[in-house]
C-alpha cells in the first residue's frame, strides 16, 4: 500500500478495530474525569481521601499521567503520610523521570484553559524556582500564561496591554504558533496592518498549513496590491478546502483583484451553485462578469438578487456600473438620486461617473476627492480622479492621479469595472 494512499482508498476498520478504538476513547474519558475530579476536590481543601481515590483511579487507567502522580504525592505529604509519599514518588520516577516538570506545565495549561490565571501562578512559581528559564517546557508554560493574559486583555478591549503580553509570549517561545496567531489577530483589530502581516508571516513559517493565516495574510497582500504573493497562499488553502465557502470566496476575490476574471468567475459560480442563499459569491460573480465585459449578465445577476436577497445599497452601485457600461444613463440617474456622503462607495462613484458623462467634470472631481478622503485609497478612485482632471484640462495633475492609481490597492479591479476604463487605459499609455 502506498503511503500517499488516501483515507478513502484504505480498507474499512474491522469490528474488532472499531471496538478497540471505542475502548481507548472510553478509557481516556474516564482518566480525564478522575483527574479533573481529584483536582477539583483538592481545591476545595476538603475530602482529601476522595481526591486520592480519583488520582489513583486515573493512574490505574493511565500510569504515565504526570499530573496525577504529582497531585497524589503532594496530597500524601500534606496528610503527613511520608511513607506513602515516598512510595508514590518512586513509582512516578519509574513511570516518567520528568513527571514533575510535565505536571507543573500541565497545571499551567489547565489553569489557562479554564480561565483561572490565579491557579497558574503556583506552578509557574515552582517552574521559575526549580528549572532553568531557557528549558523549552518552562518557556512554553510561560508563553501559554502570557498568551492567556493577552487574550483576556484583548477581550476587555485593552489591546495595547494585550500586545505587550503577547510580544512577551512570542519572545519566550517563538516556536509556538498560538502567541503569533493571537498577536496577529490583535494587530489586525488595531489596524496595524504592516505589523500584522509580519506576524502572519512568522506564523506561516511555523504552521504553513494554517488556513486562517493563509487567508488573512492573503487578504492583507491583496489590499496592498501584492496579488502575486497572495495568490499562492490562497490557492494552497483552496486546493485543500474547496468546499469551505469562506476560503473559496477569499480566493475568488483574490483572483478578481489580480485581474484573473475568468478563474474568479469559475470559483464564484461554483460557490453560488453550492450555496445559493449566500449573497457574497453571487455579488462578485456579477463583478467578474462585468470585468469581462458581460454587463448585461452582471446586471441580470444583481437584479435577481434584488428579488430574493436582503436589500443592499452597495448592490445598487454595482447595478449603476453595469448600466453605465450599457449607456443607460437615465436609469443610473434614478439609482443615484439622493446619494450623500453616507452612501456606499459604489453609489458615490457611480454618481461621480455620471457627472462626467453629463460634462460636469468639476463636480465629479469633488466627489472623487471626497471618496478618497474618506479612506478609499484604491486604484479605481485615483483613476476616476485622473479622468476628471483630464476632462478639466489639468493634465499634470491627472498624470499624478493616474500614477497613484497604478500603485494603489486592488489594482486589478482599477480599470476593468469602470465604464470608462478603456479610455482611461489609453490615457495611461502616455505615462509609459
């Protein structure tokens, strides 16, 4: 049998193998139960013999359980039974010479998992006192505790404090993926994109198959026009999880932003067919068609969505794009009527493009500048602004705007969605 043989190709488990799996799972469950019960009873300070019974039951199932050994020894010592403590210590050493180190790190991990940092402090104090700080197990325990502190601060919206904890965690154990992952998410939430990208890159160096890291990093790279770097990341994740709607949508969007419209259309068609109630793939299937010059098809997709999806003003803007492509300016005028600064960017952009069609280039310039000032520093807006400035005869300013567009975010969508994209492309030729 080849090692590369898929799970589907392997022979099904026999009844005896299935039963063996059931027994192992049941034993593991019982072992965990007895350990948890023993620890919980110990924390109450009552019924020490009951706690000892549970630790003994755990060890009867799992003789290598370091935490159960350590808890039993400490409990026997507290009860003043030196002989039993000595016997337990000898048995623990025989089962696992590093049982105490393993037990202390397990206690820290358990405290963090249960959201009780005060339970982690005693075992951490012993680790610091009894073991070298550069010992990997000690460093990992410290990092897990600091990561928990960072997560707690993050949940309390104390993100600066969270970052401080998480950077300490990364410094303690840079090989662990958990601290990098939480730090990257936190930096994302703070809008520190460059720092977040660095953390996602570090995480991928540790865990290259981490789907979330590939997707988040890929989207950051797309938004900074680094499509060629983003595509391999998202393609790798999509290849292993083609039926994950979130991953497929992100991969399709990356293809769209990179100007690979036919491939994007195929991805969005697949997702739309599998998840017909999902609005995102249908919306972007329309955009892929529009970028390919299929304005009627795109408009039809969005009009059908108006009938069977929740209302979406942004979709109205996309419909306006398609109508502008088709030269149906009066219908665009009806769609953008009443548009103000709170409207979606797509509607505001369509309003500016309609102003250009009406010969009101100064008004269009003002609208495009306002959209950019609101944080929409993307290629399409700079190209629109350049086109308006060109129409006003301000060639030098127009060329500056075009150059900004050539280095702006979402460059692949910068021209092909615009109804005047072909004309803008011709004007860009003078820059080369």
